[in-house]
C-alpha cells in the first residue's frame, strides 16, 4: 500500500473512531472471539432505505489479522 495514502487515512480513521467508539470496542471483542469458520455479516441501509448485505467466512489466513487487530485495540 502506498505510504502517502496510509498517511492520509490515519486522521480520517482517528476521526471515525472518535465519532463511533463502539465500533472499535466491537472489533476488539470480535478479535478475541473469532475462530475458523466464524461468519462475519455486514448490512448497510442507506438513507433511501435500500439494504445491502454481505458476509465472509473466516479462514486460517484471516485469523492472524483478527488476532493482531485485537492486540492493537487492547493497547
């Protein structure tokens, strides 16, 4: 990933986290609870009432990412 793009994302992500603190708490809790074959489902309902939904089934490759995220969020 482009380092300049990462630098641009950092303040945006920090503002997002300030505006939505429960999201980070959720990620921290999920990181410790997720295991292989867990399913993460996301639903978006926009301002017009349209709904979009997707899910992912966690595989071995995903586990390390969630474990590292959980560690970072607990600091």
